C-alpha cells in the first residue's frame, strides 16, 4: 500500500471520538489495518499520482488548531510497491490565519521521502510558488517499512519538528 498513519492531538483528553479520518480523493483507498491496532492505511495509485486523507478531530482539537498553538503527532511508514514507487508521505497543515505576517503561508507541508531519505518543509500561498522553508537530505531516520514518529509543534507563526524523538528544527518561521 501507500502509507500508514495514526494521529493524535496532544491538546485533547484521552477519549474515544471514533475514527475521525476522511478520504479526500477519488483515487486510492483508506481503511483500518487488520494487522495493527488503531492504524489507518491510505493507499495511493501510481496512475493517479496520490491519494489524500484528512483527520477532522474533535471540537476541542479543532479549537486548538485555530488558536495556532498545538502539537500534531503522526506515526507514518511507507511500504514499497509498484503503486507507490516514490514512497512519500506529505503532512499538510492548514495555516491560514495563524500568522499576522503578510508573508505567512496558507499551508505548511512536511514532505517525507522515504525512497530518497529526504525531509522538506514547504510553505504554500495562494497565487505564489511553493517556498522551501527547510530541507535535510540523507535523513537516516527515514526508512521504508519502519514507523517514523513525526511531531510538529506549532507556536503561532513558527513551528518545531522532530522525527522519532530527534529534534530536527526548532522555531522555524512559517513565512
């Protein structure tokens, strides 16, 4: 398949709010793993190029995101196959309204390329080219078939990123 992910917002209490995941594209498929507990499989299709899913969260989790101060934790992995040759996971954060700066991004993305072992943080704005905010080639923490814990801590218009407990970048401006 494509990638597997489980997510939890650190701002919420440990309550069961159901699955909370929605498939956003017609391509690919999303389903619960039969082998691993609390794991969703999001399969891509080579012909389509990608598939996408979103975690809606609870009202409390959504309020934390809107406040601009939250932590997102996702355990991700890719399984190499012909349907997902690039083995990429892209975590997209909706940052619209989180920054007072006119140069702030609308969306911030963390691109994990497991095949090339490259990590990139990208800023996206409407009617503008994508901006690379941070790049790390040869990231040894990215290995196909192995879970990587991604932690993004957003603090207003900056964020910090760690992979599997290793701090990668702190106080990175999102614009």
